[in-house]
C-alpha cells in the first residue's frame, strides 16, 4: 500500500527528519559533516527554501525549513539524492521517505531541534 500524498502548500514550515538506511551512519568523517551544509546552501538557491535550523547526527539529520513555493518533496529529493550521489555512491544511505511535521509554533520547534541531541 502506498503512503498518502504529502500535503504541501506555500509558506509552510516543516520539521524534516531523515536517517540512514538500517539506521547506519550517514556521516563518517568531519568532511561529511561539512559537505552537507553546502548541499543545503545549493538547495536554498535552487529551490527557494528557507532553512532556519539544522542538526546533523551520525545516522540522521533534522531540518526546520520553509517552502515559499510549496515544493517540499522536490527539495528533499534533491538534498538526499545529491548527497548520496556525490559522496556515498556505493551506498543507499538515505531512507526513501522523510519524516515531516508541519509546524506553526516556529520558535518552540527550533528549540527542540537544537536540544534533541
């Protein structure tokens, strides 16, 4: 059974989390941790995202993002695909679907992201 379509709309804020397949590490070296923000920066320019907070853990990440154009699925496909293709070509490191929560209480979610680790 396929999952229901994700509801996306302009100017929505989302807490997005994704992890490595089988809960494996997706960042192995300091360089891996430093490369991911560059992909986020590219995505901001390419997809008109606003990223307010992010947290990189060894086997997953959290993002607090706004999609002014309501294009969350395309943005996340780009972020996960580019990281996997550029830096981890022998592995499928990201799970297929991101865990997403639409969030209105912006500041409390920002605090949760920074305190969750």
